[in-house]
C-alpha cells in the first residue's frame, strides 16, 4: 500500500490576481495556486499521478517506472512522492546523461535513472517498449509520460471542486471559465470532464499547435463518454516549446513584482501572457470572471532563469 489519499489531501489556495491589464478590461481573475500544495510535490503533476498511483496500489506494485526529460516536472513530482510515501521509483530519461538541478533532485530522492538517448526515447510509443523494463523491474507499475491519458485527466477533475469550495472566500458566486497552460492537454481534459459543459475551459498551448493536443483531449473526453465538451485552445508557445524570448522574461519579472506570484517560462508565464493578449484583443466581455490555474513547475525554472 503506497497510495496515501487518507493522510495527504493537498489543497491549493485560490486568490484574486490584481494586474493593471485585467482591471482596464474589467476582467477578474482568481489564481489557483497548485505551486503551493507542497514544497516538493508541486503542481498539476501530482493530480495527474493520483489515479495512476491508485491503480499501481490495486495491482500490489512496489513502485512506479515512468519517463521524462532532464527538466521533467512529472519525474520530479513522482520521485518526491516516492521518497515521501516510501515507494520505489525508476525514471527513463530522454537524451544522454546530464546534471540538471532536476536530475540532481531525482537522484537525491532515490529515483533510479536510465538514460535512453534520443532514439531510444522516441521508441516509447512502440509496441513492446515496456517489455524489457518490466522484465528488469517486475514489481513496478508503468506510468506514461507526464502521467497522461484518461487516468491522468481523472485525477485532475477534483480541481473543479477545489475551486468551487473556495468561491465564497473570493466573494464570487460563480465563474465564467478556466484558463490554463497545456502541454499534453490532460489537465484541461480533466476540467472539461468535470465541468461537463457548465463552464468553458480555455487552454493556452505551450507547444506548437501541431502537437496533437486537440486530438488527445478528444480521445480522453470520448473515452469518458462526454458528448459536448466545451473548450477552446489558443497558441501560447511563442514559436516553440521551451523557446524563451525577452518579452516573456520581462513579463515574468513585472508580473512577479506586482503580484508576488512566481512564474516559470515554459508553461505558467506563457499561459498568462497569452491571456493578456486575448484580454487586450477583447476576447472577453467586461465582468468576465476566470480561474487561472498555476500549474506549478517552478522546480524546472532553475535550469532556465539565472536568478533562481
Ligand atoms: C506538465 C505541465 C503542464 C501541462 O499539463 P498537461 O496536462 O500536459 O497539459 C502545465 N504546466 C506545468 C507547470 C507543467 O509542468
């Protein structure tokens, strides 16, 4: 038994976000601080792991094997959870051995690492990929990259409840929609399922829009049997995943100064900047109330921002 739902139910604060460009447009935004659920197990990656961990637990597995890159927020959350709750973890990494702050943490958390190179990592979707790993680690349960798929989305459905329970403290009776960064679209799919058409979910794509996000969301939503998914995707990638430009870095600095909310450049800052673009373009009527999800990922910015 390693799934800890009884003793660990993290809750993220929901706070008003005060920014001039929102005020000017008459738009209200509340930010759900998934970056604050835990000092180590941060962000949406925990919620994407929950159902996978439950499934592993039901199978009597001793731990988890999964994949990611050298800055992976997913592997970081998984390794930290393994250390905290006492299950073993193995990480299959993209590329060749390198010492990023994330990799050092993974090792410190006790995750066993295997570097697959680039070609080896690309083979992860092929039939038979897991066989040798399952032979080497028969007691471990395999979780797909990023904790994705329907199981990952299911774990994110509870974010809706978490927000609805806190609306009173904002003095909001309701909200009009969600705004969040998308990589695979799994977190967005979870919200789309939870809302079942009640409120629209807006996704800011951190990857160029040819990465099949819409298709993945459709697949998850279909698997769950929801017929009228209400969501909309916007390009927020600024030319590519992990591409960072001057305007983005300035935006991070200004926003942090005004709000005190730390952002990282790959997801959360790009999502908020894309929101500003849409707000300034008049996409939302005055009086619109949005919930912005801070999906975490701050551990990963150590590799990108020199100041941290
Ligand atoms: C992984 C990640 C996302 C993207 O989540 P998906 O469910 O893959 O769309 C967004 N923000 C942060 C900080 C992440 O680490």
